[in-house]
């Protein structure tokens, strides 16, 4: 909320918003309230969450709905494949994953931590960030990314597109443990943007009193601040 109010008060022109990892659509609804003239693309790859997102998007005060809900994933390539949905993650449909996560889910069901002993499998469409925007003929002004580490598959392939369109990016930073799966780090993901003019303001947003401080290339090179943990980064072009 602080970040969005800051963006509004500083006079940034926000016409198109992409909410990547929209979940139930809370961020999109807040954006709809703050940036009332903006078009919002709410992207959610988990179909169970998407159904709630779709329902929530229709609740409004002024009979105006600027939110377009899309059941797909922003990724590093354009493709469609069947995926295993497990928690907040979606996994490749391989025999190894099918056996491993079926056993885990049955155990969770027995412990009453899962509603069904069966895994959820859906066909999921994936698009790169540049393809997503170009296919819908718009340039993004604000992008929010909260995808449990999968920003490693979204941002690096889109460096050129991001530097051309220069959107503000609200990025959920994740722990090194979560990013280890993608063989990267928070620093590796955002450093090329800082090297090309972006400014990063970062804070531990889960704390009651969160302060956002600018993190420079020098800070990263000198290791004066640790951004390899849960936090929120505001990247300004």
C-alpha cells in the first residue's frame, strides 16, 4: 500500500498494470481503487485460485470493472503443457513428480492438511512477459511479481523488453533456499536492471514498521545489505 500510494503521489502515469501471481485478486482490487483509469491484467496459474480471483474481480462499488483475469503463467517461453499443482507451485508432469508428490499429498490428506488425496492436474498456458504484452497490444506501466521464486524464469528473459518499456516493478524477493531451485539469487536477477538505470528501494515488508531504503550497485558489491531474504523491492526506472 505504501508503495502504491508513493507511486500515485509522485505522479507516475499508470495506464496498464500486470499483476503476476494474482492469487485471489486483492492486489488488483487495490490497484483498481487507487488507479481508477488503469487497465489491470490479473494473471494466476492455479485454477482453484483463479476461480476465486474471477469472483472477487466482479465486486465493485461503481459498476466499473477494469480487471481482466487470465488463467495462465508468465514464464520464460510460450507453450502449453499439463502441470501438477501442488500448494502454490506448478510442476512438470513427469513420472518422478507424479509419484513423489502423490505420496506427499496422500500423507497430507491423512494428516488433514489437504482436502483431497488426489493431485490436481491442469493444462496450463505459459507466455513470456514480452509476448504477453505484445499479444494484447499494450506497454506495461506497473508490474507486480509474487511468484514464489519463479521471477527467475520471468525477469531475465525479459531484460530487453523491460529496459525498452521501463515499467515500475514491485517484486517479492525470496530466500536463497527458494531460489536455489532456479540456480540464481535476488542479486543476480535485479543487478542487470540496476546496471541499466533502474533504482531499487527494498524493505522487509512483513515487519510492522518497514523502512524502504535505496539499494545501490555499490551496496551489492560491498555486501553492505543482505537482500537474499523475504522482502519487497520497488524498482523504479
